[in-house]
């Protein structure tokens, strides 16, 4: 059994990530202390350049308009099944560094969970644009976090470096979509695989599953996948 906690890649952008974290917390109320949470987002030019300087890249492929519309209907349906009120935000020229790097700053202050809740409530509960400084300020105040520290996190060299650490770790872990859970060599991508992760984790088994066919089959092909939610 690995001594490392399971790793969860999440994004404030993704409604599937929001729903996955809700499901995980139902099973594991102290999720934020038992899992290694890593934010994942579309990096801006500065973060992209820093990531490339380390030899990394961003695996995510942007989704088509058709898939985006499907995701809108799908996530609203999933939320309704859980009796959740969901507001769909409108993202206009979003700068995803703002909420994700602010969350890293909040984590340094021991406020990761409170600030996560405040941001997701703003985005999915009220449909607010969390890439706007005023929205982040309000969320920070709600979480007991210094509002100006939150909105200026992207200007901090050490927070920027920590953010690139997260993106580089995601690159090494071959993360291509959100939510994504890693337990030893097990991988679980997507909301529908959260329960499978919980079964494996609660069974105490993080060993890789290797079949005879897996030993004989190349680990990947040369096709290009589409974008994912």
C-alpha cells in the first residue's frame, strides 16, 4: 500500500469537477485533509512559458461547441438528480489563473476548503464570473481570507511557481481532463468513475491491474482524442 495519499486534480472551470468533489465529500467528509488536491486550469501565456521551460505542456484539448452544449444539458440533469440548484455562469475572456492561484494562496493559510466552497458557490450556485477580481474578493471575504491577497496571488512569484509546479505535475501524470484521480498506478477520469475510485481506495488496493493482454499491447496509439469536460 502506497504511503502517498490519493491525488485529485480539480478545476473551478469544470462542472463535472464540482459534482465529483461533492460526491467524494459525501463518502469522505475530511476530503481536503486526506487527499492531495491539485488545481488544473488553462494556463495563461506566462504560465505556459514557464511550463514549457521545464519541458512540460498542457495536455487538455479544448472541446467543440457541440460538446459544450451537451455538457450544459448533461450537468444540469445530473445536478437536478441530486436536488442541487445550479446556475450556469457565462465566461467572457476568462483568466483562470485568478481563481486557481488565489486558491493556492488560500491553501497556504489553511483555508483551502473554505475558499474552495466560496468559489464554487459563487460559480455554480449563483452563476458569477469567478475570473473577475470583485467576485474573488467576495469569495475570499466569505472564507475568512484576505481579499487583496487573493486577487494579487497571480502577481506573487512564489505562488506562480507553485502553480507551475501543479501544471508540471499534471503533465507528468498525463492529465488530460478533469476530474482526475490517481491512486498508485490506478487512474480514474471523470465523474462516473468516482465510485470506482472509492471502491479501490477503501479496499486498500493501489496496486496496478496488469492483464496478459496489457503486457502485449502498446500503452498508447497515435490518434488524437477530442476535448473533454
